C-alpha cells in the first residue's frame, strides 16, 4: 500500500486554522466551542514529556488576565462520549487549569490516530521545540506504529531525511545517556558522538562532569574507536629511521623510562611516548609539567 504523504487538507492547515481563530480578549474564537476542562484528556502518545514549570506559570498568569486567545485542537473520543482528546495545545490546557479556568475554547475535528500523531509532532517541532529525545520518540512512533519511512516523515514535518534519520539513531543510546540528553545535560551533537560506543555511559558522565564541547566529545569518541580491542596490541608499521633519530629516541627513552618513537618527515613530525599503565602516564605528566633541565642533544 502506498504511503500517504499527509492529510488531504494539509497538516499545517489544521494548525493554521487554530492560529487564525485567535481573537481579541473577551471574544469567543470563530468556530470554537467552550469545552469544560474536565472533559478534555491529554494525548498519552504526545511526544513532549517535559513542560517547563516557570513557562507554564507565565502562560497561566497571561491566561488569568486575558483569557485563552488561541483555541486548542481536540478530537472526540468515541469510547468516552462527550469527552475529547487534545491534538494540539496541551501547554495552553495545562496553563488554563493553573489559571483556574473551568472551560477552554477548542476546535473539534475528527482525526485518526496517525493524523493526531503527525499534528502533535509538527506543532511541537515547529512551535515549541521538542528536545532531541522527544523528537526521536515521535519519529520512532510514526515509524513503528504507522510504518512510515524516514523520507516520508521528513516530508510531513518539513525536515531533511538525514535530520530525521540521525534523530532516530538517538533511540539506540543506553538509557542513562538518553536521560542526560532529555534533561538537557547533553546536546544532540554530544549524543551522536557516543552512538555505538561500549563506554557510552562512562563517556557521557565525563562529558557532563567536565563540561566538554561537542568537538571535544567527538575527539574522545574517535580515540576510543581507534583503540584496539582489549587484550590485543595495535599493529605496528615498521618505520625506517636514520641513526641520529634512533639515537635521540634512545636518549629520550632512557630519561623517561618509556618507549619513545619519533616520526620525522623533512623536519616536521611527531613524538610518540608509549605507556602501559595509568601510573606510568601519571609519572610522565609530572615529569613534563615540572621545571626540568633540557635534554642534551
């Protein structure tokens, strides 16, 4: 069966209808009904899980003073006659309760589960910015429950296919890393750097503790991926060195007590110092950071 590319009227048209139904304070929105708040149910599949209490308080204060200027969007609940489920506008519904309202203006539309999911995701992504994990959950629900491809989801929500695919990959992260991401302690860039790493949880904790940037996290992940599996030694490629270079390597190794490797190419290159234990690394750091006489050439 061919996938639908969206609603016949267009998903955005539903949200635009609610937007244009906004009215000056004290007047009912055109086409909206005043529905008792206790007859409205939240959508358990709504992708947004976290609502900022300070922002809700500010919105509640505005509603208490001026009323709800933009109606929410709901659909009838067939299993509960006379009751409704929120399609878009849960923040306004929550704030209206905080403000002590008994009813809220709402546009009622007959929508199926897929349409409700799509409208909810579009509203949150385009208007209130889901955090990356909430966005990933929404895409995953559309993919798993309604067999939508990343390309089709991208067309619905107005994002690129690569953005949707990369966001979906966040669902593969370990639960503790997802919790850091959802709480805002990690960004999507940090999280993507940790994908498919065995040490992802430990690295995530280190990123949070040290306040590392995304670039620093990516560099740390690259180093982890380049290490050989535990118990295996990295393959060494024989390098031809002149006698002077070998002699300098020997001098440095004797002073440091560690294997030293010099890679020179026409006067530019690198010095590699190999250590076998963290104790050796600590000792090396102490040697390099304290004042010491230069090594004679």
